[in-house]
């Protein structure tokens, strides 16, 4: 028996002759193959010539075939001609596949590296590609076509992400960022979830460009629309993470109200008062700023900011090669290559833009959204009773004096107040950096202090200048100044020209306590970097609060034991920081997601809550855990789980060589977990432990997967804004807000592991050409 590769039917062979197969392809035969010219197996395309009137027709290869080295054949035989046709068709298909794949890869390259759209048509780039493989040149399209391709790829990636999110429980991170010149406002939505392999995922799923002032109303409506439009209302775990800006507090309240107004049913209800996590990194920054002010650093007055986007009346194609005068200027110098977007034009509304308007118009409100949450009491308030061990008291000794007016330098112990050594160092550095001549004199004098120590003298540097937009720049300035404190003090004391006021002198006690301040700021910086790098889950936040409060308390007590004016000054400043932190600790202890996450951390379980928080808080956490378990199993008790596992015993009692084991203590999952069942081993991670014990704690693991998906900071959103700043660079000409949205979303989803090669084919692409391509590494 033969099997026809055209129609997949079996062809019977009679008496060992193959004539039956020939009859199968004979049009006059009753068993004629109906798929001879349209075979099911695509490899048979072109084998048979449909033109029966010209059997000696010569094969003329296409230009695509010759570009791959194929040569035309003049052989007139029918069978030879059909084989060459088949080979020619294969070459043409290979060429189409090459072009389609390279085109997709080039779009992914532009998105991932934030490159201008015109780069694919630059002469030097095309020359390089032509030297490698000329056959790939048709894959590189114009800037206009690149923009449309990015829209298709972005939509494909978005659909992949929505497909994943529809099968799991996720949490939301929300934030808004305004460019330094107040020209644009960006809103980002980052979703976090834990997959079936207990891997933590975080990626941006939506990004908006606003004009007008940002408000809580704008963001609330956008969040609710995103959930309902994409059918994700049952997948949201009812938790949001933002910073403490008043607009975000208002937003969470309006989200709850809007869900009720529109009668949106959630699987897990959202309660703004107890389900809103405030960013720990933001609170950390506010505590540092409070301490700086207490140390005598002048407060920076924030000005009212408005958020607008340039007019969008015109329709401008992104990266138009004919437009020679649309380079975006840069205002301000941003760290980490963040550039200000100064100009954006409205783009065409295409189907790939998900029917979004070119620019979302914000609803103006009266209050300044960039200020701290108005519900926060001022620094120095007593800590509420929900937090143990804060020892928040009114500061002992005289209150720190307000900072001196500009241009005045009150002396040590004078009536105008004690001049902070941080301000002294900042003033010395500012004077030393005021001119090249003063810089040289500072270095020359500072090196004189290290006579006999050539290595230290050669290493002396002027401490870095203070950057008011970065709180840690003062830390780096202080750290550098203390490294060469001997030289800095010598510069002031040996000044004979009156450049450095005598009140800028720093004594030994001040240097000693400045080193302690540096230790505290180092700890703050370490926590900040940990939050930014690791993007902690909500399980870490209450522990961070307790660790930070303990460190501040220890340093404050040591400063008070000095029993002098300097020690009192620093103790008061640290106490204000502790009081400020206590307010945020109390708020965190009232946040249900943080309590659940803390108790579901298998390394600590109840230890953190018992150590740092009140008994009422511990009881509340246990009750919340019980409620979450009941949501999974319904009303009733949790399934039983044995905390003791004994090996299989002998079949008969008389065969036993040892005494029978004690009766096992069967308890429910909650009790078994809280009593320390399945201990946390050294080297394990929180998610790794839950992965290994998911079968032992079936219900609790389901709760943990949903609860631990929540983030404790908005670091992931801040990274999205940094990516947007890199996209809006001077290398790019005018760019529409919708295109910014597509680029940011696509870039973030590619980094998260979604496949840019999948989904709808690009215009003129062969859909089957992408089927066999592996995803990007």
C-alpha cells in the first residue's frame, strides 16, 4: 500500500506493480487524486504542473529564488521541470519566512532598545545588512510602517498578557509622574502576580499620557474601565499599592465609590480604608526628609505644579523622515538617562490603539496632588497605641532651632540657635565649588592636613555637591566629607582670607555624631536599594518598619547618653524621625493585605507581629487569615492536617521492635502552620517554601498565592517612568501619546517574557512563516 501525500488516501498496489499510483494521478482514472494541485502536504506544492497543454514549458525562476542562489533550468522534460518548480517554490517560501522573521526581530529590537523609528532606513545600517545577507533588506520598512508594526506587536503582547492575567489572581501598583517642566503627566499601571510555579511576575500593562492636572478622579475611572473592559474583575485580589500623595488616597476612595455606582461585582471586594497599601520607599523618604529638617537643613518649598501636554490639534506621523525641525529639546539634567518629554503631537487613531483617545484629559481639582497625604499628622505626633515598642514620647530637652535665614551663620551656642553640622558641611562644599580657584585652594589646604601621609593627601577630593532632587545626594556628600574630615576642618581653621566663617568649624563631638548619622543614613540607603532592586512583596513591609524603628531607637538612646548640647540636638532629631515613622507603622498595621502577608511569611509567621505590634493587631491578623480560608472552602472548618508524620509500621503489633509512636496531633491547616509545622529551612525563599509545601497546606497555599502577589512599594512603576524617559529622547522626532503608550507597554511586556513573535502577522507577512520560530531568549 502507498499513501498519497496529496490527499492522504491509501493506494492499493496490485501484484507488486506501482501502476496503481500512476493511475491515481491520471485525470482519466476513476481513483483520480482530487488534491493533486492543492496538496494537504505543502511540500508537494509545485510538483505537478497544472498547465497540461504545455508539458515542455521551461521553468523561469523568480527574482526571490535567484537572490538565494537558485539558477534557471532549460531542461524540457516534464518530470525535471516539476522538481525544479518544487525547489523554486521552497526557495520562495524560505525567503518570505526570512523577511517575516527579520522584520519582527527588528521591531522587537527598536522597542527593546528605545531606538528611533528611522534607524532601519539609515544608509549605514542598510549597508551593514546588505554585507551580511542582501535577502533580508525587504524586511526593513519606512518609519511610518515601523510605527504601524509597533502598534500590531504591542497589541499582540497586550493580548498575551491579558490571557495570562485572566487565569490568575493579581494585584495593582499605580502611580503618576510629571516631567520636571510640568509639560506632561504619565500614569502607569503595573500588575503583579504569582504563577503556578510560584514565580513572582511584575509588568506594566497600561500607560497613559495626560494633559491638564492629574487627579484621583482621572485615575479611578481609568482603573475601573481597565478591569471591566478586559473582563478582569474576578481576577483582581482587591489590593492597590501607591505612594502617599493625596491624589492617590482620593483615588482609592473614588475607585470604591465608582465600583458601587456602576454596580461592578468583584470576586474580592475592594475597601479603600483597609486594602490600600502605601509605598514603603515613599514613607522612608519622608522620614529622611523629616530628619534632615530636624538636623537644621532648610525645608524646600514646593511650588504648585500643573500637568499639561502640548496642543494636539494636528495629526502628525511619528518619525516622519521629511520633518527636519521636530527634535525634542531637553530641559533639566536627569540621572539614569531620564529625559524630559517636551513635545508630543496627536497621532492617528488606528485599530491597534485599542480605540483610546490620543490624550486622556484629566479632571482638575483644587488640592495639590503632589503633597503628602493630608491625613498624615505633622512630624512629632505621638505614636498611636497599635504599635508596640515605639516609645514615642515628646522630645526631651530644647526643641531644635529653626534654620537660620539665608546669609546668616549663627555661632555655636548663640541665641539664634545651633547651626547644624550638615548645614556647615553643605556650606563649606558650596563655597569650595563656587569657582575653580576656590576649588584649587581647598584641595591645596586639605592636603596640607595630611603631611606625612602621601596616600591620603593624594586621595583628597572636594565632596560632591548637593542635589535637592535626590535625598541620598546629601548622604554621599556627608560620607565623602567624613572620609577626609581632618582636611575639611583644617581648611576652615586655617582660612586667613575670611572665605569660610569661623562658625563653620566642626568640633570632635560633632564629627563623632555625624558618623552615627552616616550609619543611620547608610541603613536607610540600604533599605531603599533593597526595595528598588528586589521589589519586595507585602510580606516584608511590617518587618522593615520594625527593623527601622529599632535602629532609630538605639541610636537615639546613645545620643542622649552624651549629656551635652550636641547629643541633645541629635537625639531630638532622631526622635522626630521615630515619631514620623510611628505614624506610618500604625497605618501599615491597619492595612489588611500587609497583616495577611506578614503572617503568611513562613520564615516569621506570627513572630514579627508578636514582637512589634499590639495583641489586638495579632488577633486581627488571625481573624483575617480565617476569613480568607473560609472564602476558599466555604463556611466550616479548614481541612485537617497532621503536624506529625510517622513511618509505616509493622503489619502486626507483635512484630514491632519499638514502642508505638505517640498519637498524632491532627489540627486544621491554620493551627498547624502557626504552630510551626513544616519549618522554614536555611537558604529557602518565601515563595520557594510555599511551592514545596503547597500539597501539605493546600488551602493556605491558595490564599498565600493571592496575598503575596501584592507589592509593598511602587518601585516597579518608577522603573516604568524611567523607561518612558528613555523613550522620549532628542533622538526621536515628534511622537504621539498613543505611540508612547504602545512603546512603553511593549517594552515592559517583552522584558517580562512575553513573545513579540507571536500573535497577528504584520501586514504583508506570511502568517505560517512565524509558526516555527522560537521565542526571543
